């Protein structure tokens, strides 16, 4: 099977994870097959996910167990993006509302994870507590800590349906701190794609963004002037496209339709 004609000239295929390559912990077989086909064709495949619960090494291992071998340099999770952003802007300590993957990336970048910190980083946290919300909001409101969100996804797809995402936690801290985030580095913001273009010497015209969310994946592609593919294996359904202002360039039932 060959790549469909309209997709052959793209250099980089930027895949979302949840709802595109897997649902919860369950791989989507057709997606895995197509991704490996792209690699065999010499295409550059990158993972771009708003999910901050894992580090790049964790994602690499997750992908390996699914039968996909990607180098760390091709994995862009919002935990890594947050670490790069803080490091680039001179922050050396952070209070984290998030999970081990986020903490791991921050510490690898030389950023100390502590309660009294100059930055507050908020991501998905399945052990969120009142105490964490109180500490984070107090640092932002009373101490002037820099406030970074890994993403604002209200929900994420699982085998049991949509569950609350990092955006729900970010919103709670914003309300308590009486202050919006200083920066959101997740999709639809262009930051992680800017890292991709820099790292892989690519122009927007050489990238196609593949995702399951109109308001994040497809909107991010529009912001960097790249082409986009919406796959109907995750959150968005075909009827949602008609109602949305964010129109994908292509809509596929699943990733197998990338091939002839």
C-alpha cells in the first residue's frame, strides 16, 4: 500500500497520542500500522501530546510496547515543553501540580521541584487535592510566582469515555489565585510546534498535524499555517466539524485512510 497522493510531499507527520494512536491504554491497531508504514517510507514522525503525565522516556517506552520505535528527539509531550520553556526563561524552581513524568522532565532540565518556588507548573494530576490547589494558588496570588499551564484540555478520552483533563485543574487554580496563567504551552498554542520546526529544520508547509480534537490539534495547525488531518477515532465526530470554526483540511474515519 502506498501513501495517498495528497500526503506524499509532507516531510513531518505530527501525531497526537490520546484518541489518535491509543485510547486510554489501548492501542489503535490501524494507527500503529500506518505510523510504521510512514517510518518505513523515510518520513519523519513525531508525537505531539498535551498529556503531561509522562516524560519523553516514558512515552518512548509506551510506544515501544505498541510496536513503534521513535527516538526521544521525535517526542514532544507538554511535560518536556514546560521544562524547555522554564529553562529558556531562566526559572530554576517550580511547584508542580502534576504527575511523575512532569516532575522528571523539570528535574532533567535542572529545575528544582519544591513547595516554595518561583514558578507554578500545572498539568494533569490524577491525585489532585485541595491542598495542592491551595498551595499553587497562594504562590501565584501572594508570592507572584510565574504560572505555567501544560495545556488547557478540559477532558481527555479513555475507554470509559471522557474524563476531566488538566484544563479543569488549571481553571480551579486560576479562580483561587484570581489570576490567569502567564503562559500555556500546550496545543492549540504553537510553542511545541515551534520546537519541532527548530529541531527538524522544517517549514510549516512541510508539516501535517494529525489529531482528534478540533479546538487543539486542528487549531494548532492553523496557527502555524500547517495542513491538518482530523481522525474520527477520538473526541471529535463528523457532526462537530460542521459546527466548528476550526476546519481541518482532511477528515479521515481512521488513519488507514492515509494509505491508498
